[in-house]
C-alpha cells in the first residue's frame, strides 16, 4: 500500500487480513497510522514526502530486503520504467531487485521493466487525500522466486 495520508481504510485492512505482512511505500501520514498497521500485521515502511520527523526517525527513505528468494527495493518517489527518478534508477542498477515498489503518484501501476528485469509496482493510494477517485492497494503471494496471484483492491472514495 501507499499514500494512506493518515487514513486507514477498513476495507484495505480486510483485504490484507490473510497477508503475512504489509509493505507501505510512503506518505503514511502519521505515527499513529504506522502504529495501527504494525499492530495489525508486521509492517515494512518507508517515509514519503509528506511524512514528518516522527516517521522519518522510524522509517528509512529506502528499504532493500529479501522475501524468500525475491529481492525488493522500496522507496516513495520512484517513477516507472523509462521514467524512474535518479534515486530509483540508482537503487535498481545497484541492487538488481526482482520487485521495485514505490508510491507517490496515487496511480496504480504494475509494469514489468524488460531493461532492468524488474517488476515495478505502485499500489496507488490507500487514503482519502489527493486527486484520486478510487482507493487502491495490491496484494500478492511470494513463493521461492515467484511473485503470483496479484490482486487489486479498489473502492470509490465517496
């Protein structure tokens, strides 16, 4: 998930009920929001551009980690294939991840980047703040070196 902006949608929590952990790609909105996610499920999170020092003290700007045999790079402002930010491109080149996860745009995107051989995921926006009209999130399974059963949560903001 990404861009919750201090709002935890009960539908998103229900969507994540069977997940082992939550990944939040920034713009969490408040320490209380992060704490609620952590209480619900183990949570990995990076801070976003709206997040204050309280979150920047507990969340890094970038996370690089492994799940089973999958390597993951997660930052808030990353772009997408052909339009990565300088930082995203550097992290992708240096770490050669299987998955690159970012947020910021409030636009859900799932794009395989053939050039860097990385699946780029932007879950859109899980919160109510911003121009988006639909709240979105992603969930998927990881088993050994496979990412599969990708599912999209969608709910109108109104």
